C-alpha cells in the first residue's frame, strides 16, 4: 500500500486496484501544475468546497467514472458540473468496494465560486484494513480526541501552514490528541501566507511522541510499513 503526495492537501492512497484521492488540487497549483497521466482514482473524497481542495475533482470523476464523496451542498454543485457524486453529511458512513469513508468535523469555512457549500469536514477512511484521517482545513479542536477514540487512525494527514488552518504549534498538539502511528504534514508552502518548515514539525513531534513524521515531496510515493503485529 502506497501514499502518493500530490501537493498542498492532495494525496492518493493506492492499494491493489484501488486509488482513493483526497482534495485533488493540482492543475494551476505550484506543486504539480497538472494531473499526472497515471492518476486513475477509484473514489475522490472532498473535505470542503474551496477551489484549492475541489481542484480537478470534476475532470477526474468524468474521465475515470470515480464517485466524489462530498458534503450535500457541494455534491449538488459538482453533480451539476457533471461529476458522479455521493451526497454525505457529518457522521454518515459511506460503504465502498474498497472499504468505507466518513466525514468528521473540521473548523473552517466552505464555498465554491463564492457560494456556500455546506459544513467543512475532515475525512476518515479505511482501505485494506488501514485507517486514515485527513483533517482537512482546520484549527485544532478537542473532539479530535473523540475521532481518535472511535476510529483509531493509523495515518494522519494534517495542515501545518497557519493563517487559514492550524500552524506547527497547534499541529503538534493535534498529534498528542490523535496519537497516530504516522503523520504527514500538508497545506503548507503553497502560498506565501502558509509558509512553514515541515522539518520543525517533524522535530517537535518525534522528540515528544511515538509518531513518525513522513515529510513528502510532490509526486513522491511512500510505501506504508506493515502493521505492527502482536508478539503474543
């Protein structure tokens, strides 16, 4: 099983014949600039409606017949644009051939082309028995502890850029709340207001917790280490 980082908050989890893509902002962005020709999503998960998260979702959905899971209002708008959508709300579990996904709270805003697009979210999803938590655009909030208790995510993607989301200081505290096995920083260095040093985040986390931080470059793939097995 691999994670491919697509820049900003975009990523793909690839397992066997499944490719789950989250927040596919690539075209026009400074990280990847265009959709990689070999990116063929099975499903697209969206955290909220801002253009730097919706990104290429409609084009990918049309080309690969990939369903887009999104908050109700956002899903309605994307359906009007031709995407195949799954309407969802906070707490609703969506079953997929590859596992499941669930939108969870995030503190931010959500609009698309200037129109309100429902509540922003994070997304928890399970692929091949591994549980992932993409926090979306958010500040830290104490109910992250509840998300950790309920779903026990092994891999967490969390923003560190500040200004519009949590910064390194808050992101380190979020690691304390969730205690994932692995953490991947996202949503930084795309624009001037969100400039941060991911190595600072790595140092702070790995000096205090048992979480390993994987800092990834755009288009880099990382093979997730095998699950920890009991010695009993």
